[in-house]
C-alpha cells in the first residue's frame, strides 16, 4: 500500500504539467530571422537504459529532432500585438495578447517546469528534489506537436476549437518585462475566443452555476458527445472541467451552451515505461497510452465519469450510435492524413505514418468501444434539475420507462427540458435530483420496471406521487415540507 502511495505521489505532478518542455536552443537567434531550425528539447534523448526502462521510450526522438519553424515577432506578426497580461499557472508561461482589431490571442510556451508542482505535491524537500528529474522525464510521453493535429480532426467532426500555430520566440525587447520569460522558447499562438461570432467563451464553473440555477439554461449534449468522442479517438485522458470553455446560443426562451475543448497537452500520450504501466494498472487507471485498438475507454475516461454522467445524461443508445457513426464518417482517411501532416515534416518522417495508422484503427473500432462506455454510464443514470420548479414524470414505454422533466407540467414541447427512455437491460438505477424549488415527482400507475428510482427533492415544498410498481427511494430536505402520495392498495 505504501508503495502505491509513493507511485501516486511521483506521478500526480505529471497530470497538470506534461504538455511540453523548454526549448533547447544551440547558439543565438536574432530578431531579424524569419525562421529557425531547433529541437523542442534535447533533455530526453541522452538518458540511461534504466531511465528508459522505467519511464519509457516515449516520444524522445520527436522531442530531440530539429525542425524548421517561423519566428514570432511581437510588433510585426499579423500587424502587431499588444500584451494584455500574463497568464498561465504554476508551470505554463502564457501571455494574453491583443491584435490590431482588438481580438484576443494566447501565446503559451511548451516549457513546463515541474519543480513548483513537485514542491506542492510532495512537502518533503529531499524527496521532492530526488524525484523531480524522473517526473520531468515523463513529459517525453506527450507528443511535442500533437496539438497541431487536433484542430483539423475537431473541425471535421463538428467540434469548435482554437487552431494553434507553432512559433519560435526570440530574445525580443518588445516583450518588455516578460522578455526574459519568453526569450528563446517554442510557443503556440492561438485564438482565445474561437467562437463563430468572436464572443468571449464562458468557464465551466460559470455555465454549470447557470444551468443549476435556471432550467432555461441547457447544454447542447450532442455537441458535448462529439467532443468526447474526439477525446477518445486521440486518447486524451486529462479532460477535467477546467479544460473546457463554452460558447452561447440563444433559441427562443432557452440559452444553450456548446463546448470548446482546450489544452490538448495529452493527445497521443504514449509510454511503455514500467513505472507508468504499473500506475495505469493501480493508482492512475486513466493514464492509458495511445494504442491501436482504443478499447480501454472506461479506464481512459476515469477522470471524467462524473462529468460525462451529467453532461451526456439526455442521450440514449440510439443517440450514441448515430453520433458515433456520423463521427466515423466525417473523419475519413484523407482527413486524418491531412491532420497528421500538420506535424513538422522532420518529425512526421519519424512517426507520422504510425500516428495515422493508429488513428484510423481507433476510428474503426470506436462504435464498439464507445458503446461499451455508453453502457457503463447508462447503468447508473443521473438527472439533475435546477433551483426553479420542475415537474418530473415517469411513464411506461413498452418494456422500458421514459423520464420527462418540464418547466410547468405542460406537455408543450417548448416547455420540456429533459426526456429520455431508459432500457432496463442497461439501466439499474436512476437518480433524479430536483435541487431547490417546489418540484413535483409523478410515477404513473402503469409503470412496472426492475430499474430502481431515487428521488431527491432538495429544498422546497416538493410533491411525490408514487403509483407505479417500481422500487423507489425518496430523500428530501428535512427542513422543507414535502407531500408524498402513494398508490392505493
């Protein structure tokens, strides 16, 4: 057990940091140059056989191969940029920039320093210093140019994302107080607001607060599913809530939010090191490599189970199948090949064809493997209302049951905010959470199912009408009055 805890401590700092490394520059480069030939890093090529055994072969050659890239001139590129403010976290250096039209961009380095993360994760300074180098070496498991390929795949699949471009930042005095931070680094430049109307995207925290507060705020779940299928295709396991922004669409009385995935640092993650393999089988099951078959989607999505259960809770088996087939049809061989060719030619020559082959194989197997993940999610379903009043109705639908939620009990389709039919072969339990508000839960008398129901009214004067033959558990706020109507015997 203690060994497992140590492994977890060693690898946890990798989660937010293994997106890239500092650029190694040989010699000096002046502002006058339009392009340079540099390697992303030479840190990972000259390492001991023991290091390779435990950390893995990974993408060491891709990191150390010199590639040609354009030079970024702050005052010249795209008519010139102004620095708005410094961004980034403990490890990533990023600058928020404004172009001549006032559009906001982000210049983020691929250099990530694990030292600070190690100090936070491991309080013992001696242990922190001892494991810093192995943890830094784990960065070689991420593809240095993987994020360049994702935008083409995303656009083909109907997922809105930024389009990062690769640049070398010279020792540029125009960076002012940030000159030393960014001098001689490899960076990605991308649009911070890739929405079609250039409106500012919202954070997940802000969006979910609105969704839980008012029932006329909803997620576009079909869009979320397409984005999650892309995650599965490229084996990106670091998709926590901070890795998403949300665009806004208004339709009638309802405000809809569509996802904008960001930070593709873990796309194509690959490691055959003993340390990583052991971690993926024990304390970090989501740390799965980008393999040919892509069958381990449940483990790959370990960090997003709760998120998927909320954000995809309206979609049934048919919805998933249709979405997967459309996704497969849109990501043709030519789309995949063109996307992978966005990798610098010098690195494409090393492993580009292998990357293409794996993507095609994972696409071909996606229907089988993603449907297995759907069935895992469907086993225990969660339906969440809002702080406003909702009417939840459970009705018989052949051998299945249909759950409908509406704003005022009306059958008007414009008032329905949730509807899904559950197959008792797949679903064992449904939890319906009304949150606050005076919610109504109505189980029709013709309902008969092996599915278990758990009804949670929350704060408010809730009403429960339980008339069907279905095992039901009611949980309500003890400080709020509730009315329970049971079927007459």
